[in-house]
């Protein structure tokens, strides 16, 4: 019972403290939320860039591996089909990654 009340109290504090600080500050200045000394927007931008770069690297590696599998499987039609599917999947992943990067850049430009 005590932990349930503490959970609700902590949740209320998390929700209400930013609101209370926004009311207490001067409304002409923009509110900057920081976490461990770094702006949350900047931290989110860095995280998104990191995740997109990791996803792009994995997609390029899968494209290279699919190409190698295709070259190795010259006489086997089943292996060629698997390699083709791997290359097509990697290209589709790259397209999705590039489109998500474009969408995130567009949204970030509107927010900043």
C-alpha cells in the first residue's frame, strides 16, 4: 500500500514539477529543459543521429554480404534467390532509413 502511494506521488511530481517551473519563470524567455547539463533537444538529436548511422551501417553491411553471397552461389539457384532477397531487403532498409532521416530533419527544422 505504501509503495502504491509513493508511485502515485512520484508520478504526480514528475508531471507537475515542469508545469510549476514553467509558471514560476518569466514567460518571455523560452523554457530549456536540461538533463545532466545538456539540452534535451540536443541529446535527442544526437541519439537519433547515432541510431540512424548504426542502422545505415547495418544496412550497408547486409548489402555487401548479400552481394558476396550472390557471387559465391553462381551455380545454385536457391542460394541466388536468398542472396537476391537479402540485397532487396537491404536496399529497402536503406530507403526507409533515408526517408526517416529526411522526415526527422524536416521536423527538427520546424522545432528549432
